[in-house]
């Protein structure tokens, strides 16, 4: 799947799950928060540069969005995660809808940042197995959904 298509799919899924258009010209907190989520996924998963992300947003109707704004969104994402506990869950849902291992891995890495090191050593042996089992579960659910959707 092309990277622009994946980014567009993520934006649609955010709108579907949360009712927030990340390309909307507003500074409302919830829009800025989920825009930062989308920018982070584009940067970490698609490996886009700051300028590429800014151009993508401009091409989708977001005015006044440049590389510095993208950098600010990336830097603020951890703070938004701290105050909005559902943000990482949304990230997990979106990456699950995408069914791409790299998106799921970046989500897991983002969540691991918030685990204190004293607890991390206790669960480190389980993480790889849990990730593998979760990936298999998501793939089975997506396959089932596709079969139901296209079985007319």
C-alpha cells in the first residue's frame, strides 16, 4: 500500500473513531492532539521527513502547516499521551485497522516509553510473545471482517 494511502487511511480512521478531522483548520485541543497522533504515525511508521509531512497536510487543505509545526507536534505527542489516556488506545486501534506490523510495533514502542524500568524488567520476557499473539489475533479479526464484508 502506498504511504500516502496509508496516511489517508489513518486520517479517515481517526475521523471514524473520534469524529475529528485532522486536516481541519482549527486549534481546538482535541484536534491538535489527534493531529499530533497522525503526524507521529507518519513520522515513525512511514519514515517521512518533516517537510514531507507538512506538504502532505497542505495538499489536504491544512493551511499554515510547515516543518516547524510538524516538529512541534512530534515533540508534544508524549505530553498529549500523558494527559489523554485514550490516545495510545486510539493509536492501537488505528494500527490494528491498518494491519501493518510496523505500525503496531511503533505503537508498542510508544507504550513502552511509559513503563517504569523497575517494572519493565519483570515483563520483558512476555512482551515479544504478547506482541506476536496480538498480531495474529488482529489478522484473524481482519480476515473475518473482510470475508463478512465481501460475502454478498
